[in-house]
């Protein structure tokens, strides 16, 4: 039996594309990519939507974490960014390259995706699809069942594994044809994966842009930190992050590295803060005031804040949060 690897996001399009191919007697294994920018992963290791979709379709699922490689793509995308900091075209090229490697290892013959011609402005234009095929080394080997009738003939069609007449000719951003098809197939419980990528979120994009500008060699740890707390840019080389609740305080603590400065208000309930970069005395003072301002001691004239430059012993600094106005708020990134 001919086997295909399907890129499965767990959304409706990829689920339908696989269904169409299964109906033609092709064996399909699903491949799902997760990155540190996915919003819908359980503990960062599994995409629940793709798991559910694979179960509904009755096919195997391989989940691949490509965070490390994806970070290089985010830093230097050959084809640029979309509306926020989403390098969609380069991201898709990476995913198809990975898909190609997996296809070859797995003895599969082609790739299936749920892409729809004209549905997404950056990566689903005709020209973008050609670039993706060329750059991923998959010319003729990507079958897009939902739009296949509008696209050039692929190898699986030429070889007779797939009947072109049974492919579809969906185009554009309207979801109506897909919703109708889902209802024909009895698929009625599907998540909406749009918005599943943090890089398309305008608020997160502000934090990312600040990081990319001030620390171009940023790490996975820096990005994980962007997902937590309130962020303040102290100088081009220093920032502080303040937890918003107990859970965030714990997560921020788990990301602390040597050279970071951890701050807490002494003897009063308050947040944990992490200052990172070239943190001099002035930056420690500002971080301590910000930390105190988010604690129960914010109205006191004198507050002791404990700070520790990891792994040095902890020290204390006395600050007066009530004497400082909103000027520190201006340092807030978002
Ligand atoms: S939205 Fe995010 S995950 Fe989706 S293609 Fe763009 S960069 Fe990649």
C-alpha cells in the first residue's frame, strides 16, 4: 500500500485533507510539529488538537519538537515576517524539510497538507507554495487535496495513486466549503488552530521585538521568559521581569541562570522578579523599586528588598516605592 506523511495541525483543513486521501486507500501517518511558540501544547510536549484529530481519523501520529531549529528561523527569516513577528514562509519551509526527512526515513512516498490556495496571505499564495516546494526539496511531492484541482499535477496523481477528479478546488479565505465537507464526513468537533502561534499575537510580538532588538543572540530560555510576568526594559542591555502570581513566580524561578539577579521584598507578600543582562547598581535599584511597587509594601516609605546575583550570596537594598511616581511604568514593554 502507498504511504503518505500528512502534516497535521489538528485544525479543520489538515483533518479534511487527510480524510480525502484516506478515502482513496492511501495509508497515512500524521506528523505534528510543536515549537516553544505554540499556545495549545500540554506541558510543551503534545499538541492536544492534533492528538484528537489523529484519533478521530484512526491514524498514527508522530509529534516532533522543532523549537531549537525554529529559533534560528525566527531570528533570520529569509522571506521576512508577516504582520507581527511570524516568519510563516520560512517556518513552513522548515516544517516541509522535516517532513521530507521523515518521509524518506519512513518509506513514505509523498506529503499531504491541508493548505488551501489563497487562504493565508503569506504562506498559501501560489508563488509561496512554489517556493516552499523548491526550498524543501519536495517538487511534485506535496499533495494539497483541498485545492489540488487548481494546482499543477503532482507525482502521486501522475503515478495513479491519487485520482485527481476526487480532489477538491477550494480557494480563498471563506471556510464555508470546508465546513460543508466536514459535515458530509460527519466531522463536527474540530478546534480552531488560528491564533495557536504566539508569534502572531500583537502583545507578544512587542516583547519579541524588544528582545530581538536588544539581544539578537537570544536563547530558548529568553523566549520562555517572555511568556511570563510583566517586562520592563531598564537599559538596552538590562531588563527585569516581575511575576504576576504564585504560579508565575515559580516558573520564573525555574528559568533563573547564573548571572541573573533574583529579587523579593523581605517579610511582605510580593512578587519574585528576575533582572537579566548587564545589571549594575542603578538597574538593581530600579528593579527593587519595581518589585516593591507590585508588593503589599508599595505604600511604605522604606522597604527592604533582598536581591541575589546568582550564585553569589543574597544582599539587601532599602527602597522607597511610595516616593517614586509612574516614571518606572514608562519602562514597561507591554
Ligand atoms: S503562524 Fe506561526 S506556526 Fe503558523 S506558519 Fe506562521 S510562524 Fe509558523
